[in-house]
């Protein structure tokens, strides 16, 4: 019986004691994977089994080289207790970060550390079976080239845009081909457990787990790339809402901008005026007015391939039109964020994505808008910080989702 295989199905012919020990070992592995190294007494409280039993199971896991000793914990008045942690190579997770125009992927160990280079592929995210095949082929090449035994890569996490119901494993926007759910199709291809989540929610969870490390209990993540994504953490739990779609704030019609249509078909949405797409639209208008500007020179030759990052680069280089564009977008974005502060009263707002790379050129107008549109008592208690995980946040988000749910099915079914 392979302990770390999350898709294992326990045979009823197995002895009751053997099954019970297997499940308890799995619980220990999950706690160490989710929370990091710990002492036997703390593991005992987390898992809910006696200390003698925990010690016996830890001895087995040490012998099986699934866990290792990682020094000593804090003394409770006597000898310092041993700290147990997962062996970094006991299993691996493949993280995939999808966006509308491409994918990147990397392999991570049990310490959530990247152990392969980040690979990229260009693709158009759509509803074609060929796209699903391309994602699979791309991913398997990474596993095969890593030198890691294939059977040790036990699960796949995917962060992706769209209306994602992670519980049902369905994306209602992209990769909808076939009668089976997206997760079922991917699990059939990969032959291992697959977990999918909306990119903004996954990124917010990654920032919360791996950067913020639980310092704040109520957190919002706002990621501004071509669109605007929102993730919400309430009382340390990722909030998905009743149907799994919580966070679609960007398509709220907050502005009287009838001339600007949104990708969702409505007009006046926050995304239409305060996203990376809006930045590019405004930049193209600005370039026509001043073809000798820094912005125009940086954009030269890019045509329809102009990206928000180019506008950010121009602003940092001192281009006044680019700075003005980011200021206008920041004010509109801040107006939307003010509503979120009024509704959810978060401790921390994490700002990420390509537009966040502009730093003070975007955070300053956001703060100005908050000063205008939100109540002082609320905004004064809310901190705004830039993403700490940078360009790796999508991959870390994919890993965070696996971290949350791996082994769950087997443990909960017994």
C-alpha cells in the first residue's frame, strides 16, 4: 500500500487495525505538509490520537523515510522535544499556472520549494480538446525532464482564470469540452489527483499561506493583470461562496461609462476602466497623441501585442502620460476597493499582478481614492501591501490548493 498516493482506495479486506493506522499516518503527513514541522505532542492534539500511538506511527514513518527529524522544539519545562517534518523528497507536486495566452509550470517538493525550472508555453485558453492535450503534453515533458521519479509526483494543482467551481472540478468559462468535468478529464490524462481553482483565489491563498503565514486572519487579494481578480480569506479560510464563484467583483457595473464595454458584455464594469486591459487601451490613445514619448518608444513594434507591463515600465522611466494613465486607473480601482473595505472590513489587502509592479504609481492613487470613498474608521484599520510572491504567485497558488486538499478524500471516507 502506497501511503502517499492520494487516490488510493482502501480494500475492505485489509485488517481494521491496518486501515486505521494507515489513515492516522495519512493524517500526520497531511498536518506536516499543511502546517510544517511539529512535535509529537502537538501532532497528537492536531490528529486526535494518543501520544503513544503517535510515537509508534512516527517511528514507522521515519523508517519508511517519509518523515525526518528536524531538530528540537521549544522546551515545556524538561528535555526539548524532537521536531518532525516531511522529508523534502517524499513526494512532489506539479504546479500549473494558466492564463488566457499561455501556461507555466514547475515541480515543488513537500517544503513547497521549487525543484525544477519554471517552463513556459504559449497557448490560447479556449474550449478545444487540443488545448487540454497541449497542457498535458507540456506538463509531462517537465516531469520527464526533471529527473524526479514519475510516481513521486503525486498530484497536480492548477490555477486558472474563469468561473471555477473547484468543488465540482468545473471551469464554466474555459476548457469545457467533453462530457466529464475538467478535473475528471485531467485526472484521466495524468493518472493522479488534480485540483483546480480560480487564479485570484489561488493566488490569495498562496500569499496568505506562504507569505503572510497566518499573521492576518481576514485578507483580500486583488490581482490586476489583463483583468481584475479578487480572492477573499475570512477567518483564515478561503471564501468561495455558495456556488463557488465568490470574488467576481470586477464585473460589477460601478461606473457611468456607457461608451466602454466590458469583456462580460456589460458596460461600466470596474474591469473595463481599472484593469490591465484598460491601461493598454488608454496607452494606445496616448501614443497617438505623442509619438515621441518614452511610452511610444517602448511600445514601438508591439502593435496589438502591447502589454500592461510596457506602460508600467514607461511610468517607472518617468513618462508623464504613463504615470497619468496609472493614476486614473488607480483612482477608479481604489473606488472599487473602498466598497470592499466597507463590506468586508479586511485587515489586509494584498495587491498583485502586472499593474502592481508600478508600486507607488498605483498605490498612491488607490490610497487617495480610499481617503475619498471609504470611512476613516474602516480604512485606517486596513493595510495595503504589494504581493510578496511576485511572478511565482500563480504557481504557488496552484501548490497552495493542493496543500489544502490533498489526502482529503481518503481521510474523510474513513
